[in-house]
C-alpha cells in the first residue's frame, strides 16, 4: 500500500538519533585544552563549569515557558567575558563552538532502523524540525556526519528561529517548506508535549514514537514502538 501522506516531518533527538550519555564536563574540558594549546590564560575549570551549569539551567527553565530557545553558544560567550578570557584576535567563537560540539556528538548514534526506513520512504518529501540548543552550523555538521542528509529536503532548528516547539511558528515554517496542506503532513516525534501537541495544533497528523512504552497523556493519530512501524502506518491507526 502507498504511504498515505505526501510529507513527513521528523524530530531529531530520541527520534532519529540516540543522544547517549549527555555530559557537559567533557566538552568544556576539550575547550579548555584547545585554549591552552593556543596559550590563552584560563580560569579555574570547576568555577567555569559551575557558572556554565547555573546559567544554562536558568535558560532551559525559561525556555519551557516562553518557547524561546536556550542557546549554549550564548552561555559560552558569557563565560569568556565573565572570566576575562583573552581570546579575541587569537581564535574565533565558531572554532571554540566546534571543539565543544564535536565532543558532544561523539556520544550520538543513529538508531539502527532509521536509514532503512528513510530509504523506503524515498519519494515522500521529508524534513527535520528539531528543538536544539546547538548552533545551526554545528547541527548541519552533525547531520552531515550522521549519513542521513541525503534523505531530507530541509532542516529547521529552533536555535536559529524565534521560537521552539510547540510554538506554532516553527511548524508553520515546515508547512511552508512542504507546500502541501497540513493534513497531508505527518509529524513524527518522541515528545507528546512538544512534537505531538504542537503539530496537532497547526493541523498536521501526528505519530508518537513511544520507544519506552509510556502511557499517553494526549491522543496522537498513530503510536509507533519503533520507526519501522512508520512503514505499516495504514494499519496502526488508533
């Protein structure tokens, strides 16, 4: 049977990619090592890590109510100024961010079934709509390294936009890219509160990827135990 939708929008983290053990210590250690090689005087590492966590936690908490994304690049830039690190004229902020996120991405793995599923959906328009605190240029780097770039017509990252999911504007941008009616688009994601709720509110159909077999607080159009269930979506309607 033909796939019943003209377009599919995918969440990224926990939907297509397993983030592994997320750790902010190792990436910041990499940054310190990089700056040390550049002979840039550094503050105490533990003080810097503590300040980073305090600031970023506040930004994350605020983002949950305002839907304005927390951007870690702003935290990192703040730390450089706060601790009076003399980096300007020696290296760029983009270089520092690349060192940080290359370490972050070491832990990330594409879920095993994902490439085969995306390949079988060839001919269906596909895009990524992701909440992320990472800079857009590093998300592009991550996508390139994942081996999945060829399957997607576009990528939309909240770190480069006014609002994050579930704000309607980010979903409306995806609709604009697909150029089809919202009801002809299926949104696939693991979060009921951001992916499923937000997509439903703009008229998209929704598929909740429930890998952990949790109880649903909302009622998605489809529930998937694995991304492979996407290929059988004509008979898993709930």
